[in-house]
C-alpha cells in the first residue's frame, strides 16, 4: 500500500500468487468495482478530490509509481510514457493498464475509460463541475509567471494555498518553473522544467538532484559550490535552449596555472555534451590575445596560457596543444589557464561559466603510452 508515493504497508504470502480475491459469481453479481466507498457495505465514503484513477494488472515498483504521480500518462507505441516527461516508464506496457479514469468530466454522468478496456465509469454524488480536481491537482507542481523569491513562499506557486510543495518536497515531484525562484537547501526532483525566461537559483552549497528528466529553456544558477546532480537515468532534453551558470574559484595570480574542465558546452537546441572554446563559456572575464599577462581592469586573462594535452605521447613537452581562447575543447578535456593578476597565488578569483550542461556518458580515447589531461565534465562532484 502506497501513500503519497511512499510504501506504508505490504503483505507477502506466496500462496496468494496467481489467485483471485472474491472472484466468485455471487460477489460479482452483488458488488461493483467502486472508487470512493466500500463496495461490500456501501460505506466509508471518500470525502475529497480525485483527479484520476488507474488500475493495472500487476504490481508496480516504486519508481514506476513515482513517475506517474505528477503527470498524466499516454500510449507510446504500446508503452506507457508521461504526458509531461516524454520518456517511456520502464517496464510498463499500455496493455498492463486495465482501467484509466480521468475525473475532469463535465455534465455527462460518466467518466471515460482511457485504457483499451473502454469500460466507462458512472459518477455518483459528485459536484457538477468538479472544480477542485480540474484546477488544483499538481500535474505538475508549477510556479506562477510572476513568482519571485524563495521556494518556500506559498504565493509563488499556482496553488500554494493547497499544495505542500513549499514546505515538503517529495522526491517524485515534477516541477515547472515559470518565474524566478531560489532555495537554500537540498532538493530532489523526478522532473524539472525551466521555462524560457525563468530562473532557478541554488544557494548555500546546496544540491539540486534529478532522477529522470530536465527541460532547460531558462537558467539554472548554481551559486558558490552548489551542484546539479543527475542520476544514471536522468537526461537533459536535447532541444533545451537555456543555460546552466556555475561559479568556479581559482587562483588570482597571473603567474600560476589553473587547471580547468568545463561543466557546460556551447549552446544549441539539438544535442548535448558539445565542444566549446574557453571564450564561449567564461562570461565574467575578457581574453587578451596579445601579451603574456592578465589585467584587473577590466578583468582579463592572457589567452597565451590556455593549453591542453589530448592523447599525446607521455612526457613530451612539445606535445602540449595551444588552444588559446578560441580553440576547440571537448567535454571532459582539461586545460590550463592563468589568473588575471587580481591577487597572489593563494588569493581566490571568482570565475563564472555558462552554457548547456553536460549529461550522461562522456568518452575520450587515450592510447597506450600516451597521456591525456582530463577533468570533471559535470556540474557536480564525481567519485
């Protein structure tokens, strides 16, 4: 038994496998399948709002349940996928679904069965327009277009007076950001959609975790050492056009190397893990193409000191590749860059990178006897 996506009770009895409960002619003649009251005694009425109900012919796993809580489902060539997250739910076929009732029906007295069974349900003692179901079900949790400030402000959410999303954030949540929101604590999500012009800021070294899907058309701003953490099954929609912004700290000394690898690549609306130049992704500094020293006003780096070492013969100094500020760098490749001269070797300089976040497997080839300068290509720590 699950409550709010969490398992609260279970019973194991191998003798029950393959059997049916009360599958007798007498029971079937005298009792209907009902939602909202006890079918045997016609009591224990449910008092509340039901947006939709599904019946499957098998037990679902917790991940399968979680991916359906904040979205409707659709038939995807015989598989089940979410209406918000355009990914098939692993291990579920449309034929596994034997009833699918959506309760947003007006003035008909019936609710249509969207499954292949086509067994329509009859509505009893329900409000004519069922306004609560139509307008407050979190499908998904969504902010107002004017939302501004902190996550835990109820008025920033479309139905903040009903939803508990401002104070209790379930890991199965699908979140859609339409305005400007920020938070100071760790947050787990299943789906995350940042609309065009919207911003989600992560403060105080917190993490933003995602287990399934991100559509980034706005901005994710990772302040200080905050992180975007994606699990193995989490993907960024390739058509995303927005940016991830991340703060980096390196030496300010113009005589000392920083060794970098970017967590973002060049922006586009067709793929991810894109190549980039340093000039493409560093946004708070300029690059000097002449000379060997950076300057502090305006804050500038001498791009002469930007080099990489990519699958070249070990211990061969001459094999360093001079990329400067415009040369191509692949995701996962490391590169060198000196500071602007705004301080000494132990002084920190803040750098900002912006671009399309890297995600998923990143592969670089290195041959026997060669070396490769590599770095962390993700906007989070890695083991």
